[in-house]
C-alpha cells in the first residue's frame, strides 16, 4: 500500500514538473509570437496581401530573422531587445521585404 502511494506521489510530482516545463517554454516563446503576429499583420496590411493569422505569424517570424540579419549587416549593432520598438520596426521591414519578394516571384512565374 505504501509503495502505491509513493508511486502516485512520484507520478504527481513528475506531472507537475512536466507542466511547469511546458508552461515555461510557452512563456519563453510568447514574445516571439507577439512580435511575429504584429510584424506579419503590419506587413500584410502594407503590401495588401492577407494571409490569415497563421500566415501572418510565419511571415512575421521569418521577417524578424531577415530584418535582423540585414540590420546587423548594415549597422553592426543588434536591433535591441525582443519587445523593443527598433526590433519591431526591423521585423516589419523584413516581413515587408519578404512579401515583396514573394509577390515578385509569383508575378514572374
């Protein structure tokens, strides 16, 4: 009987640990998701090419990477913290650039 109780307590502790790890991982990615959604939505509005919520997220995240790489290459400085205005503007610029390239490739095909 004591062994069953010990195993149940151990299982409960492992479950709690797993829940906290998953929650911590989600909270670590939450700023990236927010920046991706804002940048993707703004780029879709600027280029007049709607892609839906998931499309805006993917475009915003890709734009964040593209814009960040171009910003570092041109200025030799980082764009700032993840939720800074500079990083958000760089992400929007990268997402707009990505959508313009996609439009140009689709138009040429």
